[in-house]
C-alpha cells in the first residue's frame, strides 16, 4: 500500500495533478502499456492492444479537494495549495480518488500479467478535475475518442460509505445532473423604519426561497426524483437598513434531461413572478444565472449492470454483492457514455470503505460515518483498493474473454 499512502499524503487539486499523473503513467508503462500524458491538460491515457475484440475503457479520477485533513493518520496530508478559484487552503483526498488511482494501478498490473486470458483493447485513463465536473469533457475535447481507440464499454468504481469489501451497483440512473444556480435579486434600499419607501429584496428573496420548494412537490411527478436546495442567502449589513440587493445560490439535482429542463424553467418563472408580485420595476428584475457547464447524470446500462451483479455475486458472495438505488450526488463519468450513447455501454459501481467495527461504532454512538468531502473521511484503503481492483479486473476479463 505504499503507492496509496504516497498518493494520500501528496494530494493535488483539480487540473494540477502532475505528480499523481506521473505515478500512474510510470506504473502503466512498467506494465507494458503505451502511455500518453497531458491529455485534457493533466490526464493520462494508457493503451494495451491484445488482438481482436472489444475495447474497454477503465477510468480513475485523480484530483483532491480543498479540505484540511483531520483524520490523524500517520500519512495524513499536510499539503496546501491554491485552487482554480484562487482560494488558498489545505488539500485532502476526501473523496477517495487516491483509492481509485491505486486500484487502477492494480488493475493495470493484473490485466498485463493475464494477457493470455483476454483479447481486445484496453484503454485505461487517469482523469483530472472530476471535482470541478470538467475533467472528462477536457479529455474528450482533447481527442480521447479520436486519438485513441474508442471504447465499447466504459467502467469505473467509486468508494462509498458501505461495508468494506462489498460492491454495490445501480441499474439505470446511478448519479444525478447537478446544476449550480445564482440568483441576483434587486430592490430599492431605505431605512428600516420606513419600509413603505423601499422595495425590500430580503422579503422578495424569502418569498422566492419558499416558492421554490413547491417545484418538486407540485410540478414534478412524485415518482421522478428531483432536488432544489437553496444553499446560500446573503443580503444586508445592518439592523436598520433595508438593502438594495440579495443573492441566492442553489443546487439543483435531477436524473433525466427533461426533468432538469422543467426544474430550471420553473426557477426562472418563479423568480420573475415573485418579483412582479412584489412590485419590482422592470429595470430591477432579478437575474438568474445557470452555471455552465453543468455536471450531467450517470447512467448504468441495465444489461451491463445486471451482468456485473451476477458476476460479483458468484465471485464474492451475496453479502458482498449489493443492489442499491441511485443517489443525487454528481459525477462527470457519465460524459464517456454521452459522447456515444448508442455505442457505449457504461457502468460505475460502488466499493464499500468501512469495516464492520467502524460501522457498528458509528451506529452505537448515533453519529453517521464521516461522509466523503469531510475532513474525517477515512475508509479502509486495503479493502477498497483490493476489492475495486478485483472487480475491475474480473469485469474486463469477462468482457474480453478469449473464446474457449
């Protein structure tokens, strides 16, 4: 686990993964892959051609988060850096990408050592900037499917909060569309004692916040999951001053593109409607800004997911092979299938990261296991890496198995 501890202790922020990429590239070259670096800025593409057959893409993401680590591990990160947003902070692999990279390296070694068992083309990629939702597009825009063999299958795993050594898979939707929405609300400032002479943006913003909560409950089919969360509300500076502006920040989650459009259209309509109801003049109408590009949802090809589940149950046993519902978290892995939705079968599965003892302790204390992106995030690396590498290798070998 020396590679894992090294990667964990030396995390790098999005589009700055130079050292991590070199570790992956060097390991792939040593295993016999043809390696290209600098794809999509810091991405790695390792190709091994081994006769006729399907092309399988295996992806691991490389970037860490601007989080100060508080795990107390002997190899805890002490690194600091400046993000693309210009914010200086600590850096931590708080989303488990260090386990993804290490599992990727283990898979590359296994596939190279077992070339006699498979036929086809293996394309293994180290992807930058997943945390920004930009890395997969950066690699695709840099010719991932034109400069290198285009896959028939795309495959990846993500560490999760489940039991260590277990794999879990969703069939169909796996992860969500994620939109970031900013709303600038304008009013007419004044003295707090004379609100009749002002147009209060705090009252208007509050009305908007409450009305937004009706979108999911009253406009979206009850069987179609969606989320509209207001995560930030800023306005004003003093007790007795009515300000002239307010600012809201939203995260909006959906699975289908059709539902996403309904949500965003409703937000625009509600914001404008509430402003009109508040008597805001046309020149002071609120402005809704939808951040682009947004992170698009991840779809697990159902037959691919079912085949994976059957194989993992046979290999690991029923207690370590689980079916789980989709989650509203977001991942940019879905872009690899969306680049050719009819031609590429796609699958992202979960690998549990926590021992029975850790899960039992958390339950006894009534405190949930630290979620990813938290400073205390500390899954069992041995279980995650070994299980992830085994599942990736088994799946690739099944897809590319030589005829008997």
